[in-house]
């Protein structure tokens, strides 16, 4: 996979299910050692506020 800084990385891929906005949804999880990353596809149709600090909150609301 080509990551945000244009480097090619080998990542592990997993399937998972999450509870998102009251609905259980299947998702694909890509993992590598290090800090956690969140893809933006999950946030399509939502307004998102992220606190970019360790342990910070991610707040979202659907845009209808």
C-alpha cells in the first residue's frame, strides 16, 4: 500500500465489525506497528471533530 507520505508499506489486513451510529457495520482494518490511523471512508456523510492529542476524543454527527 502507498501511505500518505508516498512510501510503500506492507500492511496486515483484517475484517472487523463495529457499531457505528447505532448500526453494526463490516469494515476492513489495515494494521502496521506504530501509531493508530483512521481512514476517512467511515466518516463519509458525517461532520467530524478530532482532538489530536493522546487519548483525545473523536466526535461525529450525521449530516442529513
